[in-house]
C-alpha cells in the first residue's frame, strides 16, 4: 500500500489516509492544521543550500530525459 511505504519513509506527517471523509475528517483537519502551523519552518528549510542543490539536481535530471 502506498500509504504504508510513505509512512515507512517518515512522511506520515504529510499523509492522511481517508477511508470515509465523514469519519476521518477530524484527523484530516488536524493534519492540515499541523502543516499550517509549520509553514515558516518549511519556508526556512526550502531556502537552505541543500534544498537549492536538490532542486538543481532535480531539474538537471528532469531535462536530461
């Protein structure tokens, strides 16, 4: 299952497994609220040297295919 594989890669904070929107709504909204609260943290990470180098590598790889 995709959810399990992503969770195994420590991406669970970005995931929400939805079986039934009504029943899973509370968890979905909680995950969204957590992401909103961390926007500044993500912004600072996205301007780091590692993020810039990763983006360059991605575009280089993408353009070579």
